[in-house]
C-alpha cells in the first residue's frame, strides 16, 4: 500500500515538474508498460511468448478511431468495444494453439502480427497505410498533456496491482506452474490449456487498452506502430527489463524508449545511413541479456526480495470435501505397448478401498507404465481401469485427478522458487472456484484463506510446518517428497498413488511416512504405492502385487509374497548356468 | 593385472542433491567387473558421471591417462563405450543404420572396415541381420538390447560399460546376452557391468563392487561376494524385517 | 479466370512453392538438430541474392567482411583449441581470397553465384557459434526469442551492408518454351530442376553417408548420438551451414522473379516456415507438399486480391494447428 502511494506521488511529481518533452516520453513509456505488464504475465511467468502484442494494441487503436470518427461515439464508450475485440482475437488465436506446446503460440502470433498489419493497411474504411487522422482527445485529457501522464500513470499502477493480485491467488499458482510444471499441474486437476488461454487473453486486453489510449494521445492512427516489428520490440523491452518480475515491464519500457531516443540521433550518423538501427541494437542487447543475465535489468536495480510470508488464517472455514470414504481401484486385463515393447501385458489387480496396496517388482517390470496408465498420462491399448466402479482409463490426467486420484512423482516435480505453502496449495486447486477476474479484483479472499489454511494443515500433517514459507527447492530430497504428498492430500483424494515415496528418505523420515500412510488408511483413503524399499513395503502394506516382464507374477499378503520363490528369483535373478 | 579404468573420489549429483559421495572403482584389463546394488544406490549416476553425461568431480584414469577433463565424445574416441539403461537407440532409423552409427567414431578416425564389423555383429546376433531393414522402434525389448550392444561393439571399444542389460528382459534372453558377454571377454574385451540382477552378474563377473547410498560398501572377487550375506540384505532388506 | 491464366498462376505458384520447399527443408534440418526455429533464414535468402548482385556490379560484397569479422570473433571465443580456431578461420580465409580474385577478374556468373552461396553458407555457422551455442541448454522459447533477435540484427546489418535499394539478379535462363497453350519460362524449369536435384542430393546424403546419418541421429536421440561420439556442436554448425547455403540458393532463384532488398527475406522465409509448421516441425515430406500448396495458394490469392494475399497464406496455419491440436493427447512439457 505504501509503495503504491509513493509510486502515485512520483507519477504526479513527474507530471508537474518534467519539461514537456519528457512528459511525452513518459506517456509513451506508460503506454509501452501496459503492453509489457501483459507480456511479463504471459512470458516471464507463464512461460509463453507472443510476438503479436502490437497487433492487439492496433485493434484497440483502430476500434476507437473508427467509432469516434465515423460514428461519433464518445471515447469512453469505445473502450469496452476495443477491449472486447482484442480479447476475442486473442481467444481465437489461443484456442487454436492451447493444447500445443508453447512455441506454437509464438509461431501463430508471428502469422497474426503480419496478417493484422496487412489487414489494417487494406481493409476499407481504415484509411489505408495513411491511417485515420483527427481522432478526438479524451474529454478533459488533451493529447500528451500533464494530466494525461497522470492518467496513464494511474492505469499502469492499476495494471500492476491487478496482475500482482492475480499472481497471488489460486489461478496465479496455476499460472506459475505453466512454465515448468504443466504435466504436474494437469495431474493436480488444473486445465493448463485454459489457464494459458486466460493469460494470453489478459495480455491482449492490456495491449488493447494501450492501443486505445495511444489513439487518443496521438490523435492519429496508422498501421506501422502496430506491425510485427513493433510487437517484437515490446517483447525485447520486457526481456531487457526482466521478464520475471512486474517491475521489469516498466524498467524495460523506460530504458528502451529513453535509449531509443538517443540512438535515433547518433546511430544513423555513425553508420552514415539514414534508417532505424535502434532495433538492431536492442536485438543485440536481447541476445547478450539472454546469454548473460536471463533475469534482465531488474536484479541490478532492485534487491532480490524474499518470498512474502503469507499469513495463515487458522479459523478459515474448511473447504468442501468429498462425500464418503475411499473406493477400490480395479485394473483388469490392461495391456500397453510401446512400438515393439510390451510394457504391460494383460495386468489385473485390485487395490481394496481403504487399504494400502504395494506394487513391487524389479526395475523395468512395467510398474511405472502401470502408474502412468492409472494417472492418465498414458492410455492403455486394451483393458479397463476403474475407480469405485467408474472407468477412468483413457481420461486425461486432469479428469483422473477430478475423479479423486492424487499422485506424487518419482522425480520430484515442485516449483523450486515458490514456497512450500504455494506448492502444496496447488493441490487444492480443484477445491476452489475463483476465476482470474475475481482474483484480480480480490473478490476471492475468503476462498483463498480457506485454500491456504487447508494447505498449511496438510503441510503440518507431513510435519513440515516450520518450512511453510521456504522455497521448495531449498529443501532436502526427503522433505521435498513429503511436500509432494501434502500437495496430493490437498486434492482430498479417494485414491493416493505414490511412486517411490520412501526413496531418499532417512530412517526416521521413513518411519514418519509409514505412520502418515497408516493414518490415511484409517481415514479411509485407498493407497497404491510403488516402492523398492522392502522393509518399508513389507511392514506397511496390506496387499502386495509383484510384477515382472509386464505381468503380475504374484499377489497376496506380505508374508505370502515374501515366501514365494518366484519373487525371490525376480529380485535377485535366477542364477545363470 | 593392470587397471584399465580407475576411478577415485567420484562425486556427482543432480541439482543440489549429491548422489555419489566419492566412488572408488576399478576395472582390470580383460575382465568383467560388476557394480551391483539396489535401486537408487547410484549405479546409473556412476556411469553417467564417468562418461561425463553429467558434471562430476573426482579422478578418472583410463588406460593410465587422466581423462577427467574430456567430453563424452572425446571419451568415446578413446575407446570408452556406454550402453545406457534407456538403450538410447535411434528408434526412427533402421537397425542397420543404428549399427553403422556405432561406427561413426572409427570412421572419423579413418577406419573403413564397416562391412567386416557389421558381419561380426551379425554373427553374434543373427536376429539383427534378419531385422536389418526394420526400424529400431519396432523391435522387441530383447532385440533392442542386442541392437544397443551391437551398436556399441561396432566402435571396437576398449571398455564396454553396460547399464542394466537385463532390465525388463525375460530370463532366457538375459541368459543369451550374458553368454555373449562371456564370449566377448574371452575375445579380450573388458566390461563394466552394472546390474540390479546380482546373482547373474556375480556369476558372470570376475570381480564385483557393491554400491549402497552412493558409496562402494564392499568389493572383492565375485565368488566371495556371492557368499556374503550383506549383499543379500542390501536387496531384500531383512536387516530390520 | 480462364484456363490459361489458371495454368500460368499454377506455374508461378509451383515455382515459388519449390523455393519455399527448399526453405522448409532447411528450417526443419536446423530445428531437428538444434531445436532452434531458424527465423533469420529469410535474411540469408536476402544476403545471398544481394551478395551476388553486389559482386555482379563489380564490388567486393560487404558480406565477405562481415564473414571475416564473425570468423575472427568465433576464433577468439574458442582460442584454446587449435582445431576450433582453424575451423573458424580457414574456410573464411579461403573464400575471401577466392572472392577477391573472382571479383577482380569478373569471373563467370555461375562461379560468382557459387561464391555468393558459399559466403552466405559460411556465415550461418558463425551465427550459431555467436548467438545460439552459448544458450544450447536453454528452453525452446528462449532460442526462439534469440532467433527473432538475430533476425533483427541481420536486417539492420543488411541495411548497413547493402543499402536500401532493391536488386535483381539475372535469371538462370531467359529461354521460354511453349507447352500446349502455356508458356513455360526457362527459369521456372531451372528452379524446378534445382529443387529436385537438391532434394535428391539431401536424401542421398541423409541415407547413404555417415555425416547424413549422424545428423539424423543427433535429431533422433541426442544422448545416443553423443554416446556414438557424434559432436553436437559440429552437427549443429553443419546443419546451420546447410540451411544457410540452401537459403542463399533460394535467394539466387527468387531474385530474378521478385526484386530483393535487405528486408525482403523475412516474408519469404515465413512462407517456408509455415510449411514446416504444417509439417508439425517434424515431417520433411508433409512440409514439402505444404510448401508447394503455400506457393500455389499465394499465387492465386495475389491474382484475386493482392492486398490480402499475405493474410490468406497465413490463414493456412489455422487448420494445420487445429489438426496438430487434435492429434496431441496429453499436454506437452515445454
């Protein structure tokens, strides 16, 4: 709050004291920052890239220019239309690429940026490449006036606050998972395609707003500031400033625009050629920045802030939870091939409701494949998998998660930079419903308190309360495994899938884990675990299923399985005569 | 008996977690040495560290020369070959092309006897000859292991390192492959065999090393190790059970 | 539109389509071996054409000096290794001498063309060495942004080196044949011939030579390739050089049809790039067919309404992306 007031004061002071030339420059920095804030959200945090943000700005600018000039609308009335059109354009591009990996969106925005520029220059009524002139000013805010700088400043601050709010929410946790943890987030029930579509649209809306403002600041609209090159320069600004933090959007815009002004003067003289050489300089700066300081300028200008310690409200109301206890998992006749490899060959077994079942077998026996089939990362070639009588085979992992299956990962998948609390809270994603808009407007606080309280309860359950606010990457491997289990428990699961949960744990930690699993069993959760630590398995499981060469070779209580000579051979190998 | 490969104080890990805490191991000229240990002990990491597929610290001497600073490709050029756990086949290429790629290093060093080497590999694994025109991705598990092994042999390595060649394979196929390893040793090839399948590995090898929690905890002649009750315990965990 | 016009448009479309096909192959090669989406490939098209134009005008092409500067820079970057230095400097030195002699003597056009292709091709691995290699472990998206930045740098340098004028280079043949009702230009036949020969040569190289197999191997399984002793850096440099050379050749093929300026390459490159994306950034045959379709669609669209032609061509991406989305089952990890 204090930072906000200070920033506002700085904007007003700048508007009052700066010479006119700099007022114009600062307005332009503000306009670019609006686009940049969206790009930080999309690129630096969401791990996707757009080269076509300028085209969205163009939609905003042309919409308001056309409606005010040809139809006599008030500029204020055109804003919703401008935003809606930019949003719809982004929606269409995003929908086509949302299921594909990130670079396809970037590639599609290249095509979009190029086509939009052509269309702006050729569609009838838009004035061709000369564009539209005499766009009316905003009432009371003449062109590049001092009042306009205050207005733009307020909008930039508002954008920073809105996106900051968004990142500090249920949806924000999902957004942060996009860059490095999509597969994990899907297994927590997050529809990552939809989340990435959401931030792409939000980024386009900020660009549209910037374009709308631009039209009224300049009074003139033509295609060239909205071409692909301009879109790429917005991205360069954000990278130079630092795509990982919201401040980077403003720093980048400031540094680039101020420098551009200088370079514009003396580069052509230096090179003995008229032309726009600034782009080349910034591009070279981007290459060097990505090679040498991927965090951009921000770390040079700001001290790295520690993670904010979110306060936990212990009295927050509990989240809605599932009715009834665990259900049985039934695997029948499941076969899965990889090319000529038969990884699972007609595997059948049952994990009883409210019991601990262990799936064991030597390396390469097909256990991981079975796990991924149950978890929805793979679909079987034939056979059925059902949970409580409902078929789940072939469903994508987020739908399997919604059916009540929670899992951990053999190679821990945590967001290393984020706190334990945030990582765990991602598991509760499906138990909240607040959307991106309510998160931006802080209408989600009651639910957010409940989510975080639930997350901290699960962290306490695995015994890591004192590390609640530490970055997950700083924890020891054993602790990270416990964090993953807490995250899975946040899903309020019917079935808990654990892939080698004891690997890398010390003896005391293993005993603690065994105790935790026993208490889960007592609360009725079905547990299926793959584990190599035989002490751990034999002392804990109610039922053991042994796999080898993709088949089940033995099943029964731990003592029965341990006495089975086939199992002994499977582990130590038959003696080669 | 001269040491072909000598590793001392090898440390490596992933990210911040150290997995190997100073491994000591040795392979002598013309022998099969085996590195056994339960899952998660660090066997695969050891091979990756020796082969410089992951960054590592420590001393690695090969054929009496310190090779610590060399890249994977340079180690291959000096005659070290690794058949990884994943086999790392070129699945969208033909069997024969996979084998010929095993010849890449020798080719760059001037050798042109690829046909003779192909014939040798086909003599060892007639199945590969039958399937030479098939894509590697269509092979069964056993055939993939044969191809990975054959591909490594195409480069005539001085030391062949195998990461769990028995992984996921039926006993009959494992027996065939181990018989091939035995024949290769008789032909003078040195082998470092990393296995979870301890009985089979110790039955084949001349000397063995037991890895547990990222350190070699026992080493000796394989017959002696087979009889050592500690080895069994590492696997089936009956110490506390 | 009557049949003759349609046949004429088809001929034009297939001719440019064949050029896009070459570019799509170069893009795929670079992407599969290095994960770099080679946006600046279009700039290599322009550099190739403008280098030849400048040589034919009797000048020493400015790209030659750029090549020498880049060669010295990348030699400095690997000064520890004698082999690295000689690989960086040797070819650059040879082609510099050859070009100086050829320009002084006003050698045959085809020889100058070959030198222009050579200079441009050698520039490409330098770009890899200076811009992409330091980031070889970075994400695909980072590499894409760097590729875009390299394109910006190359356009800026292009203006400095070649000036703003557009240039034409001579057609490979000025002959013209009549086939039924249609006139077929000799240059079109040259384009088709170059395309067929190059595709055949590449096919032979990929399937019958050790180097070609090694390139495919590093695309198929990078770890497996390293374990065969295949040096990733060398493969990447070769892939870049091949793509740069292909692009320069495309430049010589296209410059007699459309005049080329320092900044014309990008849009040409994008067409090849659309074809590669339609091929899922994985399939050479699909990309090749898509490139011909792009060429033909562009020719007809320009005839129908030249203003919208670019937008219509890009619209081809939409069904392709939808098809790829439908085929994708699970979320891809970036």
